[in-house]
C-alpha cells in the first residue's frame, strides 16, 4: 500500500469492511462449506470402475453387430486385466444347432456334500463377500417334497445323514420362465438351446425377476463382487461368467462358456457320486434321453406353477 | 452505504453470527462424517474361502488299470509271492458264519452284500489263478477288467454305467467335439465293502449379515 499508515479512527472505512468480523465469518463459512462439499463427495473416490462412456452407450445384446461385440469384448478384457491383473479370454458363444439342454439329477445318489456349489462359484467368478452361490442344496426327510420345510443350513460331521435326502436347486431353465416375462427391459431372455441368459450390461437391477422366480434361482449383486484374484477363472463368456458389476442380477446359466463348446458344466464334473447328468435332449443317444426313457420316477419342482422346468429330479427305485 | 441499507443492530448481528457459526459447524461435522464413514462395514468378518479339496475332481480310489497306466508299484497284486500255485488258500469262518480275514490281508474289511451274503472270496477271485477274477458263469477276467466282473452280477447298474448314467462322466457331452472319461467301478466303490462311505460336507451358505455362527465343527471323515 502506497498510503502511509494512519492511526485508527472511530469511523469504519474500506479496510474495516474487508477485515471486519462479518467478512471473516462469511469467508470462513464459505470456505468450510466448500471444504465440506468436497469431503461429502469423497465416496466418488471409490467409483473408479463405475462406468465408462463405452459401457454407458453400449447397445442391447440382440442389437449388437459382430463388430460391436468385438469392441465390447476388448473393453471387458481390458477391465478385468486392470482389476485382477489377469487377461481373460472372453467369447460370445452362440447356441449350437439341434441342441436343447436338459439336466437330470439323481436324488438316490446325491450325498449333500455341496461340492457342486463351490465348483460353480469357482467356475463362474461369483462374489465371495457377500457370498453368492447359484446352487442351494436342500435337505429333506425321506418321503417329503415340501421344500418349505427343507433345511439348507445343515452342517453335520458327515453326509449323507440317515433318513434324509439332498436336493440341489439352481436355475431350472424353465420352458415357461416367469423371470423373462416380468423383466421390464428384456435384459433376460431364453435362447434357443433352452438356457435363460442375462445381459449384465442391460440389467437395471430392479429385481423383479428375483421376485418372480419360484425357485429363488436369481441372485442380486448388492455390492461390487469380491472375487479373489488367485481363483479367477479367465475362460469367460459374455452371457456367462464374466465378472458382474454392482447392481445387476446373475444366475446359473448351465455354464455357457463350457456347454456351448460341448463340455459338461462345472457342477457335474465335480460331483463325487455322479448324481448329475446333462446333455442334449434332442439326441436320442444322450445320457439324459436314456434317463428320461429308462427311469421311472421323475420330479419337476413346483410343477403346479406351470413353469415346466428343464431340470428333472429322479429316484432310482 | 447503499441507499435503503439500514445499519444492522447489535442483536441481529449476533443472531447472524450464531447462524453462520452453526452452519459452519454443521458443514464441518458433515465433512468429518463423510471422511470417517463410521457406518461403513470395513471391519466386518470376512467369509473364509472354501477349502480347495472341495473343488477337486480326482476319484476317491485308484483302480488297477490306473496304477498300471501310471506305472506305479503293483507288488500288492502279485499274489504268488506268498501263495502257492495250484494250492488256493482255504477260507475260514467264525461261529456266526462271518468270514475271518487273515492278518496278512488285515486292510480288507469285508462288507459286500447285505447280511454278509457275499462273504466268500472265491465269488470274485479265481481259485485256480489268483491273478485273475472268475465270474459265476465261468468267465476269467483280468484285474484291469474289474468292471465287467461287477457287471456280471449288477446288471442294471452296469448297463447304466455303460450308458454314462451311473457314476460320473467328465469331459465333453458332445462326443464329436472332444473326449469323455468314464470312471471304473472301483474308482468309487471299494470292492470288498462297496457302500459309499459318509464324508464331511462343504460349509453351509453364509447369510448377508455377519457374524455367522456355523453349525458343529466337523472332524474330517475317514475312508476305509
């Protein structure tokens, strides 16, 4: 300041206005407010992989050209590599011609060991914290099919327990799926090989399908899925086991990344007693055709709902 | 001073100050709360990863054919190291007509058939040549063909096994696209006591809200 300092007078002037209590309080309130605004936006720090522009404008699966799909696959592979440090192999597998999948499960053989549950979790990159498991094994007493009285939290020292039988339940891939009917955005539909699939990038997470499913087959991602890096399965499919994001539904899809190239699903390959049977019902020489021809006692869960599942439970005797 | 601007009174100044201080403190408290986030479940107990033994696809037992393929030690199957040719060992029974397994074969627990119906070694083993099996209708089978021996009595299960319906199949359901593997009977069933033993299950599903109190902890199951 070029002016020489003046002794203070009792009359308020320019300097007093700028350095007064009022201004100090105003400016500190504004500063604190701005600081608090910045701090309140701190949850945005965790949103690194929330969505990219490509993901946001991505087309519906059924409208994508092969070019679009290859770009999307590259985006997914980049994303997974960034998050987990492993470059996956993502494919868009189409249904095979002349194939309709059916699953048969032998309830005389199932011992309730839950190996299928964990093999599925490992194969399909499901969240471990919180836990998502597509397959739920129900323990029922002999002679009862009342699933409302089933116990799914059993943990005895050894299975099978006398007097009970075990029934693993997963998506039944119904002929008449209620989940497909209620989806408001058509993010889920049934393909011609019978598998009901979900486009995870189209799902809005309203959970109507979870409410509609009579078998509680559909799971919701309440948080970002927690997949341990060392157990990530890099062999992925777009409609199958690629890592999902927070806020979308997921469910058993008969391991599309395996079955659409001709392999058995993961739950079947790990079953120690061979209770699970899978195959093409349109092939008269497949195992499932043999079972439906030769065995006598079949159960479709909740038959009265009219969903007509592709999952047949049977007993030997 | 601009026209119409009244000089603020002492009282209104104090009120304004209090309001501003209150708003500032509120914002600062909000900032602290957002940064510290005491309601975030950061210290919640984590669900442990499942034991990798529950993810294995290996069969419970190895068959003679498996051991031969792996060029493993087959000395257990050389019966004539101890036994005499043309002199089959006699079978001994106790008072309840239960087979007495000799001490040299103490690892064998006989339990084939209900009510001890099948407790006769020579129902399967060939008296004339201990290195082969003999079926009831007179066929002689090698050790590696043990499944046909089982099938000679257990027809329906054998036919199901051949169709891939009994026991587990691995590999490709579409046989044109890849190989499939079928296990032998003895890969799952101990031929001397074939009933599948009980085993420890994998842990039950955990609920969303932790901590989760699990069921009774289990010692690992033993296999005969």
